[in-house]
C-alpha cells in the first residue's frame, strides 16, 4: 500500500480491502508528501474509498498546479461547503485554469453579489464562463445578460471561449 503510494501508482486490478485506521493514517500522512504523484494517488484513493470529506481544504494552497486543480474538483463534487475561504484566494491566482477551477468550485457557494462582482472583473474566458454558467444554473440571471453572453459565445465566440464554456457547462 505504501509502496504504491510512493510510486504514485494505484493498482486497480486487485481487490482492495477496507481501510483500517492505520491505512487511513498512512493516506492522510501521504497528503504531506513533496511528490505530486504521491499526493495525487492519495487523493484518488480517498475518492475511491468514498472519503472525499477527509481531503483537507488546505491542499488548495499546495504549490502543485495539478494537486490544486484535482483538489478543487474533488471538493466541488463532494458537496462540502467548508472550503470557501481557502478556495476564494485562488480567484487571484496567476494561472487562469486554477482561477476557473476555483470559480467552478465556488459557483454554487458564493453570495449572488459576489458572483456578479466576479463577472464584472474577470476577463479570462474560462473563469468568466464558470461565472456565467453559475449565474444561469442558480437562476440569478434575472435580466438574461448571462444567458445572452453564453449564447453569443456559443455561436460566435473564439475557440478558446467556446472551449471554456463547454468545460464550465460540463463541470456544472
């Protein structure tokens, strides 16, 4: 079990026994690894064992882009709401994919005013698409502006904008 974690590999062709306390402790300790592949393998195991609630929101501060992106996805899908303050700082991240992933994770959790404020200030296609989709999904698009922008993007936007929109819709 430890060797597979250190190797960053998950052997899926054998029957995995239930997690005992020692194995669970090993998984949680592995989240502190400096090796991205070990952290990512640990995240996958926690998800596979239906233990996403144990993924620390502090992983959103991890230096690895891949770890942050996967953590955002896991937290968003988990139904948890205890990561808002940690994810909010990612909206200022230099990497636009990280910003977009954070926005997708926060889209259903931010207050309507804060969501609209993000739309006014965001120019990256991926993050903007995530905000637009969240506004429509939450029925906060009272004047129809978000839906019109989505339609304009879908029918005449740049390739990057259309791909960003498709990604945001898929994540929603």
